[in-house]
C-alpha cells in the first residue's frame, strides 16, 4: 500500500537542494511560474562528466505534454512549485530517470554530473621513507578506492586515469611486524604516469586517544569513528579503520580510537538495526576531554523497500530528532526495465511510486518491477545547490569526499 505524502514547497530560493545561481551559475533565474532544469552526463569509463544531455524526455505528472531538453541540456517547465517533474534519458549503461518533487517556482535545478570510477588506470612508483616492516600509500578515494601496499619502501601506485596530472593529498603509513601502524606522513603528491617519486617527508609517531560522543539517538547497534586527513585543497584521505573498541549507552558512547598524528577530521557514524542505517556527524579532531555533541544527528532511517512500482521507507521514532530538509531516493530496477531512478523529494515524503511512462519514452515497463539495491538519504543543515548534491552525495557516503561543514546526513540501503 502506498502511503500518501504532502507536496511541500520549499520556501525561498537558496534552500538546500536548489540552485540560486541560475542556469550555468549565471545568476539569471527563471520568472515566477517557471522552473528550468539542466541535465549533465555522469562520467563512465573515460567519458567526461558534465556534458549537456540534449533531447532528454521531460514530463510532469498529470499533464499530457512531453518536452525535450535543448542542446545545452536545459528545459523550461511551467510550474507553480507544487509539481512532480520527471526527466528520462538513456546513458551508456542504462536508462536514467530523475524525479523532482515540489521544487520552488522561479528556480533552476541541476541534475547529473557524477564523476564515477573510471575503468582506465595509470601507474607510478613512490619510494617512501624506511621505518617499518610493511608500507602503504593512500590517495583520495576519488583517485584510488584501495590503498597501495608493499613489503618494501618502493610502492606501485595504481590510480584512476581521471586524476592524471593532479597534485593530490596522499598519506604514507608504516606498519610494524605485528601490522600495527607505527608512523604516518602526509604530503601533496603529483600523479604522473610512469614516474618514480621519492617521498619528501618523515613519519610522525602514532598516538592512542579516547573520544566520547554525547546525545546520540538512543539504541544504536554499533558506532564507529573514522579519522581522515582533510587537505586544505579539499581532498580527503581515509586514514584507515582506527576504531579499536566501542562502548555505548542510550545517550553516550565512548570510543577508544587509534588516532595517528596528522589526522584533522572525524566522521562519527551510528548504525541502527540490521539494515545498517547510518547517521553521520562530522567534527574537527578534538581531544579526549572534549565530547563530540551528536544532538543534531538526523532521525535515522529504519529501512527502504522496493515493492511493485513503489519504494517505501520509515524513520526512527522513539525520540525526537531533526527531520531532513531534503531526501534522495535511489533505486536500481532490473530486467527488463534496466533503470536507475533518482527521486529528490521533501522531508515529509515516505514513499514514491514509479511513474507511467509516455509512449515516446521507450523504457520497458512490465508493471511489476524487479528491484535491485535501494537507498534513501536525508540531508540537512547546509546551503548546497542541487547540482552539488546529485553530483556528490554518493561521494560523501563512501568517504570519497567530506560533506560541507554543517551538513548532516542519514542514510539506509537495502
């Protein structure tokens, strides 16, 4: 059964999720009664991201009119702000469908532009300082999903070809004979294929510190603390799995975390139930005597389920927690539909139903759908345009990029 939800009009331009800069950031907003949408490509393999998608199908629930995006990937839609707008096109892998619910009138919405992992790679050698039994070199996850390791100080580094030529933050970690971190060094590394680079920096000794968190949502099944190096240029390097033990009560948690000198940002997450629901709070690297206040965690999600044409979800309700400003539902719908659906919806929404496609949109639609993975994400507390959100939210969740300061995230995936 599909639950009803209100169509909330987000008041004013510049609220989280909607662009206050106009098309292409030119500051020219559409007039009242209109919404403009610009669709850009995601990156696949070596294809670049952010190219305009022309001739995508655009249709509004309850209307017979079918529109198409122009050569710039843009379309103007008549809307007073209470509409459900669908945008569909075929990318190199599958059909993509975006659904935008209740975007304010007189705003511009950007969708697409994700920089996905490339299948093309480059390699180089990095010689790190001696001082351990084994060694590891870590790059930002946007350039390398896994760390490069070696039993010698010469490490073969494999990275995404899309990062070729960039100067990125990198971390060299030395491990002792028991495989415990014994030192860490952070520097900027120029990624140049085929080159051998000598690391310019010494190891700093590691340290163990106790961190505490207060005012977490009651009843987590587990908590985790991860330490990162956040480069001033915006790169983020995961410094490993530093949490050693976790002890939690209804409202506080004490984490014994291995924190290596050089880390300067913390991600604190709490899981609720078997579904792996996460509430994420970011804070600066503090001290054992300064608790991390989790009072602005969002209400965690307890599940998202795709059944038939509808996805439904619910939020944890045994205590009062902030609602998100905006939610993103993403579901992979398998054969024969072969569709990735992204719906951007208001906070009160608890279900979404896949639309009936116009005859001109050649998406196979058997009626009863086979759902693959589904995810619901809630975002709150930062002024971020929709172009940033759709291009970046998966990167925030997977540690490829730290969210903007003040942004709070809750998510659940089936």
